[in-house]
C-alpha cells in the first residue's frame, strides 16, 4: 500500500502567509517560476521546526546554513529552479541543493516578481528611499494587464518618482549607496557635450535587472540592480542618468527591513514559537577589487 504523504501544517501556513502578502497572480509567469518549488513531508512522528529562513538567492552555502539552523522552510526571493529538471544528480550545484534539502525535509518557496509587483513590495521599498528629497508623486511604471486579486488593484512593475524640486543626480546615487549599505554604485552619464543638466526631477526604479521595465520611462534617472553595456549606452544617449547597485543589492535589504517582520507577525498568530530568520550566508556574487597601480 502506498504511504499517505502530506505537507506539514507549518509549511502550509508559510505558503498561505506569503500568498496573502504577495499573491502569485501578480508574478510575471511568462518567464518567472514562483510558488512552492520544493515541498517537504509531515514526519511520521513529531512535527517540523516552526522556523523559516529568508534569502535572496538559494546557494549551497545558504542551504547548509538552513540545515544547521534547523529550519523547515526556506523563502528564497529568487527561484532556485527556473526550468524543468531532466535529472537530479550530484553533478550540478542546483540539483545538489534539491537532494540535500529533500534529505533534510526542507521546503522552498519563491515569491520573486510577485514581491516586485505588489504595492508595498520591493520596488516601493526602493522608491521610498527618495522621500528625503521631497516627493510629489509615485506611480507604477508597468501595470499588470491580467486580473489581480481583490485588494491588490494598482499593482505593477517598476516605480516612477517625481521630486518636489530638482536635485543633483549625485545626491540620488549617494542616497542609494547609503540606504543599501554599499560604498560603491555604478553611474552612466550622458555625454558632457550633450547639454543635459546635472539636476534631475524624476527617478524610475526597478529591483534586479530592470531595463525592460524602465527602458521607455520618461524619467531623468534610472535606478536598477544591473544593466548591460549597450542598454546603458542607449539610455545615456537619450539624456538619462543610469545608476546600478548590483542585482541582489537592490533586493536583499527588503528581506530584513520588510518581509521578516511581516511574515513573522502572521506566523506567530498561528504558532507563538514561529521564527523567521534572515540568511547570514546570502550575498551578491560580485565584489569590487581596487588596486593601486
């Protein structure tokens, strides 16, 4: 007889909480892979630890951290499985993660672009960093065309921020460096001979790799995590400033500042012992090396 398998109650509570905060219907399913990507199983005796680990990227190091901290669910902002797997072996690092987490009975949930699109999500978190400069209006850059759940009307990708008065683009770059806790940001500027003013009145933001969302936005400054060489050239030739802060640096702080308290508040109502941790192993893969030559 086939054994009866079921998902642990705590896993179901985490999934429901995430869906209530950031509905999967808001994700860009044309390419994204969101939701419960790896399920775990109710133990034959006892229960799973009511502990969640938040991470921007699910790497081998983060998986081992989750095991060491005895979590039962990982919420990974980025999906660690994007396309169907034809095999699950030890030869590929992502497949090794699947095997290792299955061995330890740990589930994985990914919200990704659902968090990007939701009002109050990661893009609003980035946009709100400009409040210190005085803001007159914030709006969604790319609305969601398909029906959205009740209460989430107005959701969409990217944010356009209009400022009360013109500020030097350098002060915008400094704001993001300070708020994202990084001493280095990359800036692409229009040609000095173009006559474009260094003072700006509007900023468009999109976490991650935001060119496709922001490329036709009527903003003086484009802020995103990363952008290709040629896309940055196009925007500077259009008279725009481009500020990039590295892909995951534009997202990671949201987990601790916003998602951790949100999720923990919901879960503790159902289980006072519930904990939501933020990964200490998660980091952007790129570092800047500076040499004195």
